[in-house]
């Protein structure tokens, strides 16, 4: 069963539903992330519903605006951050191919890569607009981190599309629905598989930088700059940033699935129709959970926060080289 928004009303309803789904799943996975990380560190940890409790608490608090803040930009930044993440969700294939992306055909993988920059740019703008020295330092670190991880991320995206163009010339190889429906693992040789693994490793390293989690959370760094970018945010404004971060986690995880794990379960077990679609959707949620645990929880528990100089070195040096080697191994005929 394919759900396609054929009318403007259907698109609006689909957008609202998808935004609610992305935020709900993001908050839920945040709860699992904190709980599992706590157990890995021999702690009890907060309840899984703690992110929901946090958001409800933030929503009833007043948003205190700093006296010297640039008011319109300070208040617009959280809204822009959440809106840009929701826009990204509209391009992604959720639940396998059960649901056609709402904006399918109106953008591609490269657009998604650029759109993923906007939430971070909104946070940077809000940090500068708050006129806080802590937020200013956090904004500067955020910009450096963004400039560091964008190139290896672009290499991963181009490598996948380049190989698909070799296999399916003339097709819309940058379309995420097309990428999801044409897995590469079975169409490459041994060198290509090694290349795919290197590209996957590069994306795994980039993900914590995109989500500003340990070891790439220098823009917040509570002991150093008092939460950095969001130091002067409170109440509903802070809640919007929190929701944007949760939804972005789902967006980045879904992008990883579309590029490297675009497999459905129903064809393997021979079930089709509504039951098969439901099975594929549940399987997608499981894959999303595993991707988030691998790219966020395990890394932040195992690795300490890096210095900002180490971030640029690791992304521009190590990660970029790995991604370029992966691209060469993947696209060179073998």
C-alpha cells in the first residue's frame, strides 16, 4: 500500500503527520539513548520518557530574552531550525517505500545535504543574536565544525549517486526514493564492498558532528562555555531547539538507512499488502534505532570530547581521506 499525497490538503496533512512522527520518534530515541548510555556507564539513568517531560516543562516556562539581544533574529532562530528539519523529513523515504516522500520529485540527495546545514546555521544565528560571549564562542565552534564535516558528507553522497549512474544511466540517481529502491551492495565487487564500508565508516564519523553529540559537541561544552549556543535560551524557544535536535536525529538516521541499508523485510518473508507494509515500517523503526545507537550512543560513551583543532584535523584529514578512498574503490570498475 503506497500512501501518496495527491492534493494540497493531503500534502498539508502529510506534512503535519510526518513532523509529529519525526519529533515523537526523535524524543523517544533520545530517551533510549540516555537510558542505554547510562547502563553502559553502570548508572540507572533517567526514564525513557524524560525527553517528553523536558519538552513539556520547557513549553510552560517563559522565554527570557537577553537585554542586548537582536530580538527578531533571536526569536526567529528556533523556529527556522525546527522548520528546516521538518523540510528535510519531507524528502526522506520513511518506512521503506510504504510512504512516498511528500516532496519526492521536487529535490534530491544534494538538496537534502544542504538542507541539513540549515538547523545548525539557525542555531549559529541565534547564538550570535543573543549577544552572549558564551554563545558567541559556541557559534564560532559550530561554524568550524560544519565547515569540517560537510566535505566528507558530500563525498559520501556523490559516491553513491556516481555508482548508481554507472549502473542505471539516465535515471534520477540523486532521488532518494530511487536510491532506496536500488541497493548497491549486490552490484559491486570486492573492492566496491570495501569502498562502501569505508563510505559507511565516514558517514558514521560525520553523524555525531551533525548532531553535535560527544565527541563533537564543542559548541555546547557545558564545563567550558555553559551550553554555548543555547546559553541564553529558555522556555519555548529552547524547546523548539530541543525538538529540532530530536527530529534531526531521525532525519540523519533515515538518510543513513536510505544510502546504506535500503532493504525491506516483507519481500524476504513473502508477505505483501497492508501486512507487508506494516512489517516494513516496523523493520524501518528497528533499523533507525540501531543506526542511532551505533552512531550516537556507542560513540559518545566510548570517546571523550575533542578539541576544536582535533575536529578539523579528524574531518578534513582522516575522514575525508577515508571517504575519497571509498569513492575511488566504489566507482572504479572491478
